[in-house]
């Protein structure tokens, strides 16, 4: 759970927690506001104080899941700046994303959750918080600091990285597919692939990595702030 959301309204957090459990059990389309209110121990009117519709609530819930994910990334980078290096970042992004059912739903174009993102502001805020978009942000910053290769145009690097991430995400989410290749540690294979694709032969100086990591944290914090506007309790009717 995003610490900010919990701090802003404990009651709203209860409602989101209840909605999350109901959706995981029954699916997005079958859960009603009445069921969510009953599970949270509040009246329907209380739910509508925070969200104008069930669709808005689910968008807010998806945003909360992504917020928590971004917070975990920021904390990881703060603890270890080398986490921004492509060979470290790519496995981190995919591992944490695959571990969250809501994130998998959100990034599936055919999912019911994805189809709720009808407002351009919602689409934009979520689009910049995908694994590919986040990695593109990092690589662009690292390139500015001379940490990644510059012998190819940035656009080609980002395209290739996107293809690698999508491919590994697809295969790593399918245990049978991984097993058919006799790969014990797909994350290591991903790290080695990204290293060859983007990184220089020698590791950069620690001070250079630290400066880049600080910029990455600042950018991730801004992405976090943009999403926070979608889920802040009391925002119903403001978008």
C-alpha cells in the first residue's frame, strides 16, 4: 500500500483494501459498490465521497498498486545506487512487476482493468509507469552521464530494450516455457542480455552512478506524484 494514501485517509484505504480482495476473488466486472461498501464496513455514500463510480475506484486502486511499486523501486535505488545499472534494473523491474497481479492486469491491453483507463490524463499517467517507460527514463539519464553505450542512436537502444523486456516478461511469466530451455535463472539471462546490449566494458565510477541514481529517483518521484493525483481521497469530481 502506498504510504501516502494510507496517511491521507485510513477509511479510503480500507475501502481500497476491500475492493482489492473482492476483485482478486471475483473479477472486476462482477464486483459492485454495494459489495465493496459492505466488505469495508461503510455505507455506499461513503464510497461515493471518494470516487464518483466503481470505474473511478478501480482506477484509483490500480494507481495505488503502481504507487507502491514505484516506492519500492525508489527505496531500492536509494539503498543501492548501482540498482540503476541496466543489468540490475531490468531484472528488478520484471521481478517486482510479475509479483503483482494488478500490475499484470494493468499492462495487459485486453484486460478489463486496462479498458477502464478512458481519460487521457489516466492513460498518460499510467503509460509513464510501465516497465518499458521506466527503463527508458533510466537509460536516457544514464546515457547523459556516459554510463551506457552511445555508439547507437538512443531510439534504437530504447526500441531494442523494450523488445527484450517484453520478450523476457512473456517467457518468465510462463513457467513451462522457461523450463523448456533448461534455464535455471532467467533473471541472470536477462541481466547478461541487457549488459551486452547497453553497458560499456568497464563499470562507471561510483560517484557517476550516484549522480545518475539521484536523477532517476527524482524522475521516479515525479511519476509517483502524477499518479498520486488519480488516487488521492477526496478527489472525486475533480478530474
